[in-house]
């Protein structure tokens, strides 16, 4: 594995989740231990949870059951608990750095700001788009496309982001899905000629009974070809010594959103 780190845990080198997740039992247990390591007295935290979240804080026979809170609370309370913990913990910055490392290593799609607030790494609609697109690639025919998309999404981590890597992965996923749908006669490339020759007839047949089908299909294909042209410069690797032309992250997210829409459209044909 090219990006395996020397001296790193096996599970972090080879057993990472291919996409960012909304929750993780391992992350919860690690936060529970981080809480125990960083708090001399958890009473202020437990009182803050009850006061600001309005939930019952678990108890043992003699004390607060902090582990049960971190491991078994609803995900919104778990994430809000991180913010409440950050307000009472000693050594605020090192504690936040440790929390961010857990998010990164356990592949959660959140980020923590400098005041301890937890946010979606991009936003909730983007997270939903990713999940629905991966679900749309669940058929075994689309295994390679799913792997390509998962690879691109790894470029959106809490500690490492690459707009080029994101677009490249999404483009490969779109291209692979396209080739599955149109068949081997299209060769191995997604371009305007292949779209006109192989995808257009499929769409014209599919929408034959739709009023003004010619115009509607033409507009869809114009949009698709425009996206292919926009994303194409980022799909190639960079030779040693050459400048890496990164895509601005906001531009890459826009491109990825559009590309994932086309993936779902193609996979549904």
C-alpha cells in the first residue's frame, strides 16, 4: 500500500473505512477514554449535559457513568457532549487536538472548530449526496465505480484535503459507470464522441414518449459534456518534478456534487 506509514498501527494503515462515517463505536470508546484521561472530576460535565441537552445522565450505584454516556448516547448528544467537554477540560488545545485525531483516524465526517464546536466536514446535504450515491452503486456491476468514488472521497479528511484528488476520483467513478451502462463498444474513455454515439441513443429510446425528447436529451448531454470538460484536466496524475495543479476546495465540491448526480442518473438507466 503506497500510503502506508512506517510504525503506524496496522488498522490505521490497512483497515480504514473507505468513506467518512456519521458514527463509530470505536470513536465513542476512544472519546470515553480521552474524557477519563483529561477530567479530574466529571460532575461539572454531567451537570452541563443535563442542563443544556435536557437528557438523563447515566449513573452507577455510586457515581456518574461517563462511559455509558459516551458509548451509548444518541449521536447528536455524543457530538454535543464533545463541545460541552471542551468547555470544562484542562489544557484546551491539546485536548481538541486529541479529539480531532480521533475523528481523523476513525473516519468520521465531522470537524471540530477552535472553540470545540462540532460541524459536518462539508455540510449535511453533501454527506447525504455521498451516501445516496454510494447506495446507487451497490450493484456488483458498479464495484469499480464505487471504489473510485471512495478513493476520491478520501481526499476530504479532517487533516488532509485535495480538490484535485476529489475531482479525479469522482471523474473515474462517472467514467466507469458510463462504460458499464453503454457497454464495451464505447472503448475505455468518456468523451463527447462516446456520449453522442453511445449514450444519446439510450436516452432517446428511454424518453421516446416524452414531449420534445430531442431537446430535453440534448440539454442533458450538453450539461454532461460540460462537466466532463470541466473535470477532465484533473483526472491525470502528475509526473515527478511537475507542478501539482490543485483545484480550490469549494470548486472541487461543486464539481463533485454535479458528478455524483450524473453517477446516480447513469446507474439508474
